C-alpha cells in the first residue's frame, strides 16, 4: 500500500509513474500524427486502424533476456535523477503493474487475466457497430483472418519458399 512506503520509496515510485505517463503521452501524440496525416491525404476514411497492447501491464523490473540483457541492467544508471533518460533501464514495478491491470489479477509474464487480457481499439470504415464496446475475447491469431476478410481476400495457401503454408487457426472478428 502507498501509505506503507517510505518517503524515498514514494519519490521513486512517483518518478517511475511519471516516466510511464510520459511514454503514454508520447505514444498518444504520435498516433495523432498518423491520424492527422491520413486525414491530410484523404485516406483516413479508407483506412483500418488497429491498436492493441502486446500483453498486460509490465509489473517487473530489472528483467533481462540472457547475458546481454543482464549486462545492460548492470551498466544502467538507474539513479532517481537519471531514470527515463539515456543510460537508464527501468520498468515501473509490481505495484504499478498490479494497479495498471486493475480489476484483473497479476500482470505481464503471468498467465492470469492481468497478464494476458488487453484492450484493443479498431476503426473500420463504415463499421456497423462504430463507437460500441465489445467484451468479446479475441486472440492475435484472429488479426490476419480479419484483415484478409476486410480486404476481400482469401488466405493464401500452397507453398512459399518451398514450405507449406498452413491454414490459419484464427477467426475473423468482423
């Protein structure tokens, strides 16, 4: 609980959330740039846009992949003054990961709802249910069949570079 943290820990946790909020703000600004560009070239109304997170909130910190990642963490300057700047390597930790996954349990790297359930936003020109919220469960394997259907295409089968192209397991969510 926040009230159980020392003043130093509160300062560190607040800085971690500032960095995360800044990253989200930067992402929002750049998504807006893409949308403005599409509108500027009169293609916004002809464009399907899908936004989806890779998985639940990242509640770990100091995590690395193998020796190279461990070396990066060891070399990082994660002092309070440097967090979020070049040379730092920071994740916002299990407390913020749990908060970010609310109301679900746990966070990224856990097979619980907080680790695997993520929001998705899709804009489809002329969509019948535009502006509605759906609680339908979808999977990444459903994206390609959906885009193929929207494009009016069948999944290409046969061979590619000498290998058999397997039938997709996903289903279109149109």
